[in-house]
C-alpha cells in the first residue's frame, strides 16, 4: 500500500499520493475518524496529511439539520 522507511514511516511520493487520496475521500464527505479506521492510520496522521494536502477541514461534530434561529 505505501512505501515506508526503515522506521516504518510513510515517506516521499507515497506520502504525497496517500495524502491526495485521503483528501479526495474527505472532500466527498468521509470523516477523519472513518479514514483513519479504514486505512489503519492514526487520527492525527490522517488530519496532518489532509492539512498538508491543502484540504479545508470541517468543524468538529455533526452538522445540524435544523438551524437554531431563536
């Protein structure tokens, strides 16, 4: 799946490609936690990869289906 260096880190072009794939899935609505679980990577790694790939991160929590306009 990915190229890792001697310490197990994903590096180089493999990291860039993985970040692009994570960003594409995230921009289609998949959450960071779901991406982490499906790839076996940590939440922090996925979040950092998304930021490095230029993704605009969504606010935490679920979007409200009813607006609070009281």
